[in-house]
């Protein structure tokens, strides 16, 4: 079997849903399971409807209703489908009426609200498949084994899901039916609808693939795969043939938002390959994410960057070698619920980076009694991801490039995963650095495997 996940842009309207059917037709012999997101901007529309009910006491699902009914009409689906969609929309209106009456929207209510997007999309898609004589069944995730904790808006699947999912999915496949499953959502043990947080729809797909021991999980996006750099910055960026799970996670964390790191966890556990494909360009081979690569692979896989970063330099005011310094520093970060991106330490100092959105005035006051604190804003993290067995070679080349273009490196860190090297430059210099590094690392490797 193969699991095929299609995001919101891939099922945005009638034309895109027809295209998904054509893609799946080519893989019917592989016993596909589909995982779908909400259609287009439906989730945003649901949240807007929730806010209107909360703040204005207004109940309106006009845009959602029109878009889904227009799609049904264009796909020429039977009246049964319209009745199913109407029933869901009536349930949605009842929820919004409740929000408008009590003027409250809890995290549990919010999860219930946004769940309608996926529930609507799978029913329309399943009807489209059936209309084309391909047996398909719309499945709400909780009906095929997705059970979560009660951490609304960012729930985690319970371990029993690993057992329940194959028990529900495999019998459907044996009957020749294509299961079309809601991504992003689950139910807790009390029967409340939950959402799986960032990367939730991709997590739904990889969880099914891993639990059912699928041949692979395919994640269909609107890009050709993982690229060597952001194509909006580097015109010559090109797809990478394959990366490891660790490399993909580092790329995602440092700015290349293709697949969220938590979405890869189930497949890492079972070493199930993940293939990132472009539903708008099905001829593109995509990027395969696997456990390990050929030792002869090129040293650098991709370059990414994150802007609007704050650099914090903390130097101990106590005697050299004072134990407990780092423990006190990071306890302060924990108390103020501020997460750290990069860290570089010495015996009496620590340099680290934070997202600029953090308010660190209270943190600075807290740390000042044990250290001097210097805060520098307007920075960017440049991350080079690849085979860090060649770290000396990569560092030498990167620093030479920075020197040639006159950009000083202000901090450097090598990740514990040993697949990334990151360093800090001024935000205003980030694009120039990425372009220069991409030219130096990839311009001479056009003919090498994995970089075509």
C-alpha cells in the first residue's frame, strides 16, 4: 500500500480534485490511502466565521457553503453528496450559534470548528472517486483509529493508535476501496474532536503509512520537492533527489517549510520512506526522505535561512569556572517560556538566538544579577545542511565565501544531529550570503546525482 496526502491547494476546487483523481488512478494497483486537508482557504474561513460569532454575534457560513456547493455542482456529484454536505453545514451553524450566544470560544470549541474543513473535503472527494467508478470511502480520522490526548489545538496521538489504525484501514483496502481520510484531526478518549497542531495533516499521513507498514508515504505539495535553496531568493535553486530524515528536519526547522519535523517521527520509527511530490507538476521526480544516503553523496544538500532573529550574548560576572552558571541561565529561559534556536558556549559565556517575536525585557532583568546581557536584533541564521562528515571542508568554503563578499560571521553552531552548520549574519546580508553560498556549493555540481 501507499499513503498519498494532498494539501489544501491540491484540493482547492473542482479542477484540482479532478486532477487528484487522475494522479491516484496511476497508482491504484499500489492500494492507495488518501489523506486530505481542507479545501483551499476553508480553514481560514472557518476561523473568520468563529470570530464573527464570538465578537459580533453573527452566524454566517456563506463563503464556505458557496464554495463547497459550487464544487459539487462543477463535479456533477449526486444529490446524496449535497445532503451530506448540507448536514455538516447545519452542524457547523449550530456550533456558531452556540459561540454567538455564550460569546466564548475555548480551545476545544476551536478544534471542533476547524474540523469541518477536512470533514467536508473528504466527502466531496470520495463522491468524485465513486462517480468515476473508483470505489472510495470518506473516513473521519477517529473512525479509523486516530485517538489523541486532550491537548486541544496541539494534540498528540496516543500509543494505541499504532494498533487501531491498521485494524481499521487494512480491511478496507482488502475490499478494493480507496479510504479517503481527514488529515489534521482526531478524537480524545472522551470523544472530543482535537487537532494535531503544526504539520498535523502530514502527520496523519505518515502515521497511517508507518502503522500500516506502507511502501511509502507521499506528501503532495505545490513545490517540486525540497530545493537546494528558497527559489524566491535563488533563481537557480533546484530539487534535491534525496535527503535523510535528520536533514529534512533541520531544513524545516531553519526555514524550509516543506514537511514539519514532528510529521516525520512515525516514519523515522519504522524507516518508511517519505516522497515529497508536486501535484501541479507530476512529472517532477520530487524528493525522497530516507534513513541514510550513499556515502558518496555531495557534502551539501541545501542552504536555508531564517530572518528576524535576536542574538543574545550572556557573560558571567562571577569568578571563572563558577558551576551552575548555565543551569541558572536556562532556568530563566524556562521560567519566561522562551525557546532557544542556536547555542554556543564557553566556560563563562553563552551566546544564543531567539525568535524576534519574544519579549525578553523581563528575561534580561532576571539574568542581570548573574551575568551581563547584550541583546542584538536584526540578525539572520544561515543554515547549511548536508553530510557533515565533511564539516571542515564545508566550513572552510563557507567562511571563505563570507570573507570574499565582506560579511563577518558573528556566531557559529553545529547541531547535535551532525547534519547542519549554522551561523549568524546581519539580516540585511542574509540574501547575499545565501546566493553566494549556493553558487559556490552547487554551481559546479550540476551533473552530480541528486542535484540535477
